C-alpha cells in the first residue's frame, strides 16, 4: 500500500455530517465515563489556577516583567490556556493516538474509506472537557481586561479568534508532523508529548527572551507567536501588523510542511499487514 487511494470530490456538507457523527460518538463516550470527564476538568482548572498563582507570586516582588504588567501577563496566560484547551479539545488525543492506528493496522481500514484520511485521523475524537476549560480561560481574560480598563470591540474579538485559529493550526501541524514519524518508528507518543511540553513557553512574555532563544521560539518552534500576538491585539500593544502576518504565515507554512510530510509518509507506507 504505497499511496492513499483516490478519494471522492470534497463535499462540505458530507464532511460536516461526518464530523457531526464523530461529535456524537465523543459525547456518548464521555457520558459513559462521567467521573473521568469531570475529574479531568477539575485537574485542568487546578493547573490553570496554579499558573495564575505563580504569576501572582512573581508580581509580589516586581511591577513589570520587561514591559508587561501583572494583568497583561494574566491576559497572556489566559490567551495561552484558551488556545491550548481548544487544541486539546480537537486535536491532541488524535495526534497522540495516531501511532496506535499504524501499529494495530486500523489505518489500513481508514485508507479505504471514501473520506479524506487525514480528516479522519485528525478529528475522529473530541475532548469535550477542553471546551469547558477554554471557557474558564475566557473568564480570566475578561477579568484581566476589566482590571486594565480595556473595552473589546467586535473587530478585536474577531481578530483575536482568527489569530487563535492560526496558533492552533501551528500546534496541530507541528504535532501531526511529529506524529507522522510513527510510520518509521511505530510508536511516536514520546515525540508528540515532547512537543506538548513546549506549550509552557507560549504563556511567557516574548520580551523575556533574547537572542538565539527568541529567534528559535519565534521562527523554528513559533511558540512566542502563538499566544503573544493574540494577547497583544487585545492589549493594544501591537505597533504594526507584522506580528499578525508572521503568525498567519507561520500557520500556513507549518500546515503545508506537515501535509507534504504526510503525503511522503503515505507513499512509503506498506500497511501493517504487509
């Protein structure tokens, strides 16, 4: 099996119906284990609270980190958590489980379906708790905006969501690319979780980084763009549209690279039963 079979023409309504079915399956699965569902929400809320407490402790000893005040950093942490939770809700479980699809041979079955295989692999499981935790991040951001006396316009809200979408696209593309290494290593969970650990960088002010590390986390692993740019849009501290264009450009570039590597991997895939 050297290449993905020819798929039918993309039909938005058909794919919307398929994704709706995947959502229903995820809801049924989550409701079958309500205690686990609630427990993970609590765990994520406690982790988010710990991050905010850490910021509070730091600002007991200083008024600013570079040019960032306390409530500006809280806004940044909220934006980072919002992006991370949406990514976790839609993509994380799928990327982590991808190597198991290869190891068990289930990917062979997906390749035969008349639906884009990457669509199924990337979106077949939804973590509903992530949406609940994303809402808590929005609540914290709203409180930070109130402390900063910021009023949010419809344009800012739309721009923020678009930039968050670009950040999620970066996370998804890079993690999917790393998960695709499983075509050669069989198991790639360690690599995937290794990338996930870099998420902690996204909640730090970009002004705290200098030289090599700032360049690395901006253009190689663009963590400093993912949350800093959307947060700066809300804080009205962007001096030019350059960072927004950079974030959008990196999102597109990362997706194209991951798509190229995905297609390259499929061409060299011989199936688990070969």
